[in-house]
């Protein structure tokens, strides 16, 4: 099913014309209405008139997650506050929360993007879709509702809570589609197997937001549940879910190119990588009113393919994602940059302390341990500091990722020393 054939199947020439028109308008707009972008462009010695084609993109400055953290969110918004009807927050340590503003038009554009993704996954008005994201650090569920309702599906909003209740609801309402994280979907699959409920369900499709999941894990989920799975990509900073999704041919995720320009940049040179070559994924928003982003560095490492797809869509496809090379770590569906975790530890301002964060899986759920190396030879003082350190750490990790970690205090010499970092992050989850 193609939701918007006129757009999704337009020729690459038509698309290029549309992208250039929107890019020129966007650059003019941010230059004149956002002092932050104007200053950055002036520092590079460019004016809006210098940007006339997509090839001119590399003249523009980058925007990074750190830029969004360091600046007041209203300083990057391109409209008056009265035009904003919703704020989306992404995870960050205390004081480093990223907030983007959405206008009515932005919310409508997101519903359109997600409607296209849901249609790519062959779900539509005759389907009942259960949406199971946490309403917390991840705002993806809001776009998911908007998109599912736009295609006319019946939506069953349910948080990840009691898995048995979720399965009962699936049965009772004849749920055919699910949106959730892959790790939670696998957990649901195991419970359905244990309860021998598979025959009583009408489930046919699941759409999972891009977490690090391997083909093996995906096939395992498909086998257990007897369903097809689709991958959806989005970032809170870009507005949420729906930037890209894979179609029935599962050969990369189609980017909504009328809303975003995609660049893949070579690691060391920041120059455009050839199609098919790995590099950092960078997006420029073409339609965004609230918080437009110019050349936003996602930290994700992937490839792009601009060849036509068998499904008939002409939009470029991205993927697969290189989870090991990526700066982003996904923990229970929440994306967090490694530097955010490092900043979190540094922000605790504890002296003579080093940290090791271990991320692993138990029963397909992501878990976190933090090992703290404390340079305190006095046993009584060590004990005294222990509770205080544990409490600070539990609060900091919960605020940043939404997960309560186990914390262990150890003496010196346990954590491997790196050259200039106070913390080590080890992701032990196996994806293959
Ligand atoms: Zn396709």
C-alpha cells in the first residue's frame, strides 16, 4: 500500500526540484528568523542567496546534539511561541534536556510521515493497531497515534505494563498490528508462546522503532509470532518517529525526502560519502516550522541507496545501521548519545571516583549495572560514601535513560583506564 503516491513515487527530478525549492525557502527563513542560524552562517561567510541547489548544502554549518543542549530551545525556534502547540522533549541529563517546538503544521506533517510508514507495513483502515511505547522520555507514541488515525486504523493505546493484559487486549480487540520496541516485542512473543495463545491472535504485522536489532533477532520474532516486521526510524530532535521506514522488500528504509534531505558523510573528512558507502547520517528538515534543523548530525552510521525500489517508491533508502560504530546507544527504546552518558557521570562531580556502565540483556530486556571505583582506603569512610554515591547514581541514570540501574562499589584497579575519560561504557548486548 502506498499512502501518498503522488509524493512517494515522484520522479527523482521532480523530487530534486521540490527539495531545492523547500531548501531555499527554509534557509531564507532560518537566516531571517533564527539568530542562532544567522550567526553560524555569517561565521561561515554565507548568505541565503548562496544556497540555490542541493549541492550547496555543504556550504551550510552543521547542527549537533550538543548545540541543542547548550542553547535555549526558544533560541532555535523559527516561530513565535504562540504558534507552538506541542513541545517534544528528548532524553538528556538534568539541565541538558532537548526540547523542540511543534506547530500545528508540524504535527500534521508527522501524521503524514507516520501514515506513509504504516502503509508501507501494509496496515490500513481495516486494521487495529496496538501502540505500546512508554509515555516518558520517548515521544514516538504521539506521532504513532497521529499516523495510525490518519490511515483510519483503530488505535489501542497501551503502555508497556502487564504483558498478560496486553495479550488479552490483543485477543479481545482482534489486534492486527503492533508498534513497540524490538526487545519488548520479543518478550511479548515469548509470553505468547508460554501461554499457547498464538492461535487465538489475529496479529500479522509489527513496526518497531529502530533499535539495534539484528536480522537474527528479527527473524526470531517473526517465527515466534508468525508475523512480518518493519523498521521505522526517527529521532525526537527531528520531531519523532516516521523519518523513514522499510517497505515490503525490506531493502533499506525509505526516507520521507519531501520533508528531509539526507546526507551521508565520511567519518574523517565530513565530505559526502558515495552511495552505498558507510558514513554519518545527517538530515536537514525541509518543512519544519517550530524547530528547523540544518544539517543535523544524528551520530548514526549507515549507508544510502538512491536507486528505485521494486515497491514503486522513488525515495532514497537508508540502512542497515552500524550499531557498533554509532555514537547512539538504544536502551529500552530510548536513544542516548555516548557523550550524554559521559557528561552524566562527569556532572556528578564526585572526586576520586571512576565509573563503568554495563548494558546487557535479561529475558530480552535491557538492563544497566554501574560499577563505581572509589579511591577511599579508609573502610569506614568508604562505607559512609557508598550510600550517597549509590543514591546519586540511581537518580542520574533514571533521569537520563529512564532505567533504574544496579550500582556496585569496588576498590581501585577494577575498571580499565582510558586516556582521558572518567567513565567506560560497555554494551554487552549481542545482536547477532
Ligand atoms: Zn520500497
